[in-house]
């Protein structure tokens, strides 16, 4: 059985991690399959958003450390295949379309680091988060030392990165790491609802939002503002923009085609 299964429903790519017998520990095979799924998300013009979720009681208990150790010792890091999209968003091409991640139970190490790279996060209220690396003699290498301070604040991040302590779904919500907390078993359904809302929106506009947010994160405000209006020109000239205006005038929902 594949460790990652994908399916398509109404412009939504469903990415299903399936290794519950190993608590969905990240293997090399799983890494490559997840990267391939995100690559397909951008490459397929019919796809507008993805929902990423995992089978079983836990999202993930961590990585297969013995399997990954040789790659870390050599300095190679995560062996991204040419042309693929990195699940951590650290190297290679940037992802253009949004991903909603639904988590439950344990969401440790790489599960947190991948989540930090996703646009929307939904957690079951039984979710426990942790960056355990310092308890294993290593430190996070999937982006947590960069993004966790940015997203929860420097001192809050250091509190968990330096101790390996766990934090709850309620705490993650308070700190802004997850956007919604739901009853266990409801996280996937809620993620699908959010994905359906995104899938109804204008695809070019959605992609432009992601591009603008990413650009602003790596440039100063003046450059980011200039880029907004540069990128707005082709959007305003698109069929979807015309449909958006027409649907507003006619007081109906827009029907967008991504062109």
C-alpha cells in the first residue's frame, strides 16, 4: 500500500498520508510522494486547492531517524527530486496554490514544520504539537527555527524548540499556529469545507494572494507594494475579473475558469 494516496474531487486535491502502523513516521518514500503530490497540485490546471490529512489516531509521531540520519550527516538534507515541490518550502520551486492541513493526535517535528508552510491549519482539540529534536541530539532542519519564531513569536518559539515540550491545540490556536480547533474526527470535514470555499473563488486571484504574501515575506514594504500593482494588471485583464464584476452587477455567485 502506498504511504501517500491522492484523489481529485471538484478542483480539490486530497492528499492522504497512510502509514498509521508506524504512526505516520516520515520515510524517504513518504517524503518523495508528498513532494510529488504538491508538484501535481501546481501542474494540474484543474486543481485549485489541496487538503492534506493523515490516517489513524495521530497525524505523525516524527521521522524515521535511522533512515534519515545518513542524509543529515552528509549535509545533503532533504533529497528533493529535480522539478518537485518541497513540502517544507525551503528549496526548489515555490508552491503557487493553497494547502489546508488537518491534524489530530500527535503532530510532532516534521508535521509541525510542514504545517508552518501551509496556508490554513485545522486541528482536532486532542492534537499535541512538539519539536522533539533536542531530545534526540539534533535540531530542527525543516524550517521550524525560521518559521516558528515568525509565526508564534521569538520567545514562545524558543520555549518549545529548546525544551522539546509539547503544546496543545488550544495553545496553538492562541498563538495563531492553527486557525480552527474542532472536535476529534471533524478536522478533515472542516478542512474540506474550507477547501470548497477556496475552490469557488477565482483561481488566478487566489494564486496572486499567495504570491503577494510570499513576496512580502522576503522583501521590504515598498517593494511589496510596488509588486502588488504590477501583478494586479494581468489579473484585471483576465476573464475571471470580468466575470467577477459581471456577477457583482447581476447579484450572483461568480463562475470562474482560471483564465
